[in-house]
C-alpha cells in the first residue's frame, strides 16, 4: 500500500503513541545515521534548520532531508569539511486504518469511525523553535551549506527556516 500524503500526518491531537514494548509490528526508522562528516573539524559556522510550526515529521522525510544535505555537502566541500547532525528522533508511532482504495470500494466497505489502526511508520514531533538538523561548516563553504539547508527544508512537511550562527572559538587552546 503506498504512503499517504504528508498532510495526513503533519498535524496532531492527543498524546504521542510511543510505548513500543506494547505495540506489535512497529517498523524501524528509515534514518540510518544521525551524525556524519567530521565531528572533530575546526568550524566557524553552525547552520540550524528550525521548525516554525508545531507538527510531525515522518521518518522518511527526515531521511530525505539528511540524504540531500549529505550528498550535496560531500560533493561541494568533501567528507572532512563539514559535520551534520540530525537532532530529532522519530519516536511517535503513526497508525493507519487500512481501507480498500480502488474504484467501487465504497460499495464494499464503509469503514469504522475513530478506528485505532495498525502501525505504519514513525514520526518526530516538533514545536516552533525546535532545531531539526545542525550543520557545522567552514567559512568558505557557507553559501553552499545555506543552499543545501534550503533544499532540505523543502523536503519537510512543515515550514522551516535556516539560522546561521558563528561559532565561538576558545582563545589559547
């Protein structure tokens, strides 16, 4: 069964559904790595992808944003000149009441109102001002890093802005 559009899961009401020890058949998150690049580099700037609205971001959208930033930065800056960290982890289990979705299906089933559903994926809940992704770069790669963060923001279902902050370097170390 194909994925439903992100608008079906972006907004939430009610508490998160996270107790995986009681939920049979929870899929694994699609995010393979949460940190990549060189964590010990000497970076001058940190770029943050900050959520502007409250909502849920599915694990496949987080993975798409991560892959986009990683691919673009590894080509432009090289693997040792940036450090990427995904700050949000998808804990919330998304459920779906599976229904038949073909022509004439309305005659076969009406469905059940407020049905509980089966687990189909995971999502990260974010609030306004939450940092979703952090990218540490050197000054010469700042423009390309901004472009890659903008592209990654377009992969997410919620509006997000890119915040650029200079890093404070300790003198005498």
